[in-house]
């Protein structure tokens, strides 16, 4: 079950991060771009953790 939650959180964080990057580029805000990139990276990490949990059967 944790696998699906982590993957869902990861997907959401990636989407929100991409939106922040786009808005940051539009408003020329380097801070918002940096926050968006960090959130995208967090999302990718969560998705990887979800994949690992799937492979290991939620034992991590």
C-alpha cells in the first residue's frame, strides 16, 4: 500500500514543481524556479521510493 501512496505523492509533487517553475519563468522569479525544481526532485525521489517498496514488498 505504501508503494502507491509514495508514487501518488511523487506525481503530485512533480506536477506542482513544474507549475512553480513555469510560473517562476513567467514572472522572472529565480526563487520560485528554484523552489519548483526542488519540489520536482522531491517528487522524483518519492516515486523511486515507491518503486523500491513495490519491489521489496513494503519492507523498507
